[in-house]
C-alpha cells in the first residue's frame, strides 16, 4: 500500500498535497484498492466553495457509488479533466495523474485535523484488524 | 482476510484456492465467495474474449426420481417435463399459488424418470421444503448440494479448452448436457451459463472440485472470474438475479420471462398467472442504457417525463459498452428508444430504454458444427 511521505491524509482515505496557499486533493491507494475499477468521477465545479469533511465529489466503481469528502475547506481552482474520459487513472496512479482538484485553502489551521503518513499507516492497519 | 465468519457462512470448497489467488471474499447467499481476483473489468472482458472460470459451488442441486405417470413433479415447476428430451436442460420457475417466484431454476432430464434441478444458493433450503410439502409419494428428492461442486467455464474459447481437457470433441448444443469422463468420474457437463457467452457448467463431486479447478486454470486461455464480473456479465444480457430482480412478490410475466412459461401444462401458480395475463400487467421489467459512464444503482427512481414510474432493481457500469446499464420495474409501457431519467438524491442520469440483451454480441447460442442433441 503506497503512502507517500509528502502528503497528509484523512480518515475517509483522501490525500492532500500542500502547495503554498493551495492544496491538491485526491483519494489514496488504499481507497482505490477498496473501490476496485473506478468507472466514473463527478468532480466539483470550479469556483465552488467546499467544506472540510463534507462531500465534494463522487467516485463510482463497477459495484457502487461513494462520496469523497473534502479534506480541507476552500475554493475549487482547478479539476482534473482527464478523469472524465480516463477514470481508471485513479486506480493506476492515485497520487499523481489521478488527482481530483486544486483548492485555495480557506483556513490553514484545518491542517491540524489531517493525519501524517505514519499516523495514516497505523490507522489503516488498525482498521484492517477489525 | 478474516475467514473466522466461515462458522456462520458456508465456505466454498475452493476457499484456499481463492485465497492463494488473492481474491477479495464476501458473503453471497449465505456463502463466503470470491468477488474479484484483480479487476472486475478485466475479468469481465476476459470472459467475453477468451474463457472465464467461475466457482459456483454455492448453488443448490436436487436429484429427483419421478415417474411422470405417477409423480406430480411436473406440477411443481413451470417447465414442461413431459416433453423434455433426454439430455436437455430447461430454464423455468417454481411458483407459489399467487404466481410469485419461489426460485428460478434449471431442470436436467437425466433419464425417463431421473432429473436434476439446479437452484439458487440462498433459496436451496426453502425450495426443498416447498417441494417436500407439495410432492406426492411417487416423487423421491435428494438434496445433493453439499456433495456437489460446480464450476462454470464461459467464453468463446471455452469449447476448445474443454475439448483439450477431455481429449475429444464435446459436441453439445445450447441447453443440452452429457456425461463425460474426467478425473476418474463421470460428470455432467451442460452447454448453459449465465454470461451470454458460449460456455459450460460442470458438476463434479466436491472432493474433486479443487483438482478440476487446478486443471482448468492450468490452461493459459482460462482465468478465474469472481462474482463481481459474473454480475456485470449477466446484467449486460438482461438475465434476472433472484432476490434482486425477481422474488416471491414478482411474477414471471412482470419480469419479462413469460416466454419461458408453457401454458399448455398445469403447474402451481398457473391460475394466477393466467388471470394476470387477462387483466394486464400493473408493472413490467424494462432494460436501459445510460447516456454516460455514470451508472444507475439498485433502488434509484425511474422517471419518464417528470413522472416517477418505478425503480431500478439492478444497475451497474457495463464494461462491454462503456456506459451505465440496468433493469427495473415500471408501471407503464415504454418502447425501446424512449428517454427516461434515473434519479437519486443529487444524481440524475439520462438513459434510454433498450431491448434485452443489452449487450448484443454474446457467443452463447453460436452453434457448433456436427453438434447433436441426444
């Protein structure tokens, strides 16, 4: 299970890459492996204000549709249009070409609610033991 | 994967094989079964292109002895047993008095008075109880599910694979079966399936099912396929899944399966079915394709011109067509080509009504040269 060192994570298996005032978001390798083949992604509209922990996108796999929760609050600046025709990029490259959106962070302190890589790793391991 | 819940669920005899292959396992019909090995889409496409191997050990089998002169077995199923040739398989139903579907099933005619009836996993015990309640003393039923393993081999290359395994030519027409020597057993192989592709169902005693699984998987044309792809394959064909598309509250006519009913014979539920035919249907099954990759799901509402006319029973992404597909019951007549919208809170999927099969290029019925019916 890939958990890059330079990212932050949520309990719902989204990742965040901080880039100055902006944040790039997506779903983790663990999330994509649970979902299986991703077949469709409903991305937020550019300009939309998303709120931390609230649904901001939908990912569909063959089996089901699942909500993606905003890891941070902010305005959507850019979304990954490639995912419209190639949703499988989320399976193949969840942290690189499978990114979802870039947001302009509204509140820096929200980062404190995110997990560091080691924490996220431990979180996955404990959830798998259940 | 924690399999301690095997105590509540029945584990397929191939559970260790599935674990070795890294399958994701999940409960289905009271059994712990493989859902996928790697990717549902890849497994689906492999079955349409080559040959997929499915562990179907969960399904139930009854061995029935019934001389139709004295037995009332014919009355328990919609299949017209009296006109079935030896070596034929027929699809049909067990109905209750209201014509609700107790189960959908396959009947095999083994001899003049011997039959095998293949039923769904979750309904096996209920079916047995129903049959024992209605059958007369000239009917002998044995539930052989626990000792009978079943593998499905499906795909355009399935015949070549089986020919190589048997060392001969399998010669089976669509919906017929025969006995074949394999691993020291005489086993039933039928030219049937649930994928829309040319293929076979193999019935092997449970103690040798792992050996058969290994032998078939040793062929490079064959890959293991989980129940996830089995579901997308059958949905592309518009085949009903018991418990989801059909159940005790639906009739074969509502489910669009009336052509499998022989009204020239008597069977439990027939008067209700005849009455429904005369009165007209209050709902019927339709099939549809979405205009995008976005896929409808079970229980999404079905709208026609702003009117809520029904709901989706099965919905999924179609790997063969690259769009969402599904089926569901509606309260009015719709013709192919008509536009509908599938809705759920915050989701609205435009779709159009189509005839089944939704996927048209299946190889299931392609005839084999020199094939014969016994």
